[in-house]
């Protein structure tokens, strides 16, 4: 399955590849994915442009969840993990495009912003959680800082395997780009060889036509030669007849004068006829010599052309065999490169599944963390700290913080599930994600 028309994959070939990798996908989904990858809308996917252009690189980063910074291993971490670092610095150093407003009636936070893309809203929601915790910390105090450090230590030590997997995937993508660069001159050479083979085939057809013309001319010359031989035989027969007539014209001498005169007249008449016939025969013989010499020259010329054409045909056959061997080798290299591409795509799918599992584990971890944290705080406030009228306001704050933390844990689980669905939509249904 060679797809390359100057490094492009057509629609039918793309469907064949994706049905092998994703056998459960429908035709409509694959068609939508093809339209997504066809940047120029030319009816074919330019995978070289996807691998080397900024748009293609952003597309792969969005699929794999990579950061834009490629200078360190930390840049390979998922975006959600990087956004969790906002717990440590409040709302972070990055400027927000939305405003956090606190609703005093129910103790929740409302996020207001413009018409942002879906994945941008999810990222800003995670940053809003960090800013909310920072505000609660300013009211509550020290235990929040210790809990944040504990959570970050657990989260950093939770998925080194996933970071290694993502790092290996990025190395595989770099190797894939290098293989693509190596295969690009091979494709150019293959195109040149194919064009040369087309030229050689046209030359071969032209030589075969010339060879057929030469064969026809040889057949015509042989037919003319046979006709000349028949004419020569006729002339030889005529000469024999004339000789017989001359012999019959010679008679025995007689003593009668009148008979002698008659015989002399007959001989003179016969001699005149013989001279005329001889002149005619000599002219015919000369024309036959001229024709035979011309035909001989033509035969020699045609034989020489036939020899040259046979040599050219043998040379062209050898070149065609060599070109076909080279073309088969290049096609084998291209097939091997395509198999390598298929393996890399399967690895990307496996990486996507691991990232989904990581997001689920992170959501479960947030739920357990907030549950145990507020459970122990409740016990401490219940048995150590006795409420008094002076501390009613602090108890109200504690109740509000508890309710806020419960809402935040539920929102964290919800965001983890939404991130999983969003990842699915981005990989399998990119047009739906645009809508």
C-alpha cells in the first residue's frame, strides 16, 4: 500500500490504515478525521507537513497532552499535572482571561469569562480550584500549606512511569521524523526512476515500431527479389527460344539462285529481329543489374538497422530489469517505513489509554485526600477545641471551608471525568470537538 503522491496519503489509503488500527471506527468518523487532518483540503493528507509544520506539531501535542516547552523532562508531563502546580502558588504567575467572583450566599466560586474553547475552559477551571484553595488558606492558615506539600509529593511520586512512557513516546516521534527525512530522498529517487522507466518504455515502443517497419521493408525487398528472379528465368527461356530459332533458320545451301536469295532475305530478317531482341535483353539486363544493386544496398542498410535495433532493445531490456530491481528495493523500504508508522500509531493509542487511567487515579486521589483531611479536622475540632460564643464566627468559617472542600472534591472528580471524555473526543471525534 504505497500512498505517496509526493508524500501524501489519499482518502482510500487512509481508511485502509485506520481500519487496521481502529477496527471499531465507522466510515463517518474516519471521514471526519480525514477532513480534520487534510489541512489544505486537497483530497490527500500531507503527512510530511503534519510532522514538520507548527500546525501538525500542535496537533500531536494536543493528542498526547504535551506542553509546548521541549527543553526538559518536566515539559513531557500532562497539562493537567502542570496546572495542579497552581496549588503551590495560588492562581499562578500566568495572567487569567477570566475573573473569580465569590458568592457569599452559598460559599461557592463562580467563574466568568468569554467564549473560550472547551479545553481552555477545563484548564482555567483547574486554575480556579488552585486560586480558591489559596483564598481559603488565607482564612484558615498553616494546615493548608502542609497538605499542599503532601499532595504535591504524592502527585510527583505517583506517575514517574507515565512520565517515562511519555518521554519514550516523544523519542519515538523524533525517530519517526528522522525516518521520514531518510525516506524523503528515496521517494524522490523513486519518482525519478519511475519517470525514467516511462521514458524508456516509450522509447522501447518506438523502437519496436521501427523494428516492425524494418521487417516489413525486408519482406517487400524479398518479394521484389523473387519477382526479379522470375523475370530472369523468363529472359533465359526467351534466349533459348531465340537460339533455337537461329538454328532452325540456318539451312543447307542450294544451287538454285532464287532459293538462295530467299534464304538470304529470311536470314537478314531473322538477324534484324535477333538484334532487336538482343538490344531489349541488354536493356533489361542493365535495369536488372541496377535494380539488384539498389536492392542489395537496401538489404545491407536494413540489416544494419536491424542489428542496431536489436542491440538497443537488449540494452533497454537490461536497463528496465535494473530499474525494476531498484524500484522493488525502494518500495520495500517504503513499506517498512509504513509498518513503522503503524506501530507508532498503536503506541500512541496505548499511551492515550495510560493517560486516561492516570487522570482517573488522580481524581480518586483528590477525593481520598479531601475526605481524610476534613475527617481528621472534624475530629480535632470536636475533641480538642470546644466551641464558645466568641468562636462562632470561626465555626461558621470552618463549616464554609468544609462545604467548599466537599464541592471542590466533587468538581475535581467531575473534571477528571470530563478530561477523559474530552481526550476521547479530541482523538476520535475532532470535528465534534470543534463544534
